[in-house]
C-alpha cells in the first residue's frame, strides 16, 4: 500500500513538472498606431451627446511584454498636444475652432494631455484600472473599466469632471460662447462639466506551448 502511494505521488510530480515545462508562454504587444482617444461631452438639460477625438496620440514605452497584459499597459505613456483646431476632430470644423479658442488654448502652457495606465486588475478579457491623467498642470486618477475582445481590440472607458482640473474660467468661457447652441427645447442653456473618455488600442497576444 505504501509503495503504491509513493508511486502515485512520484507520477503526479513528474506530470506536474512536464506540465510546467510545456506551459503556454504568451507575449503581449501593442500597436502604437492603433491607439485612439475619443470623448463625449454633453449639452442641454437633456444631455445631448457631442462626440470628438484626438487624431494624434504619441505613445512611448516598451511595446511588448512577456506573460502579462497588465504589465504591458502599465509601462506605456501617451501624450496629446493640442496645437490647433486640427488637433481636435468632432466632425464640425466650426466646433473644432471654438473648442480650441475658448477651451484648450486657455490651458496653462502648451495644451497637453498626458496619460498612463496604473493598477490594472482583472483578466485579459475584462477588468478595472486607473488612468493617471495630467492636464492644465493638474493630475488626477480616473477609474476606468476595460475589455479586450477575441480580435485583440482593447477598450477602456471612464469619466472626468473638467472642473477638477482647474478649468472653471475656461469652462465658463466655452459655455458663454456656446450659450445659444446649448439651449434645449425647454429654453435652458446647459454645458455639462462631465466628459466620458474612451481609449482603444490593438493588443496582440501570441502564445507558444
């Protein structure tokens, strides 16, 4: 009986070693050209959505990492410089011009947004993370939820309040400029300080067993 038990234990140990030796090893990589940052702002009391994006995103950091998507995401940084109306895309050139002149151009120094993912928790397919976002010389931690589908499309979503970044006067200027355009059927003009953010990228996973 003892010999049988010892043999069984030895067999299990050998199988475990073989399993470890041939364990799947995965490499994660991100295509910097696939990174997209878009946003949704809201106007009128009915919260009509206004969608836009930043067409130019500079990504820095190591673009590959073995075994961990979380570590890959956390070693990347992204920077967006708003140098003019062409740095903003809403599908309306007049609106792009207004946003630059009455909002982004009032940022301290050069209008720049910097972001980095931190504290990534969850699975490869879904989870939560924190976005360390810096703009107007202020930095805030933004909670976000992420997903990654079978095609490798990674998407993180969250929301910010622009007033938390010291943009009260800038926000008021934008609202006054757009006061008529931001009136709803009730005749009330409203510009909401809350803005939804969405960050997308192509995160590939290649495994060898």
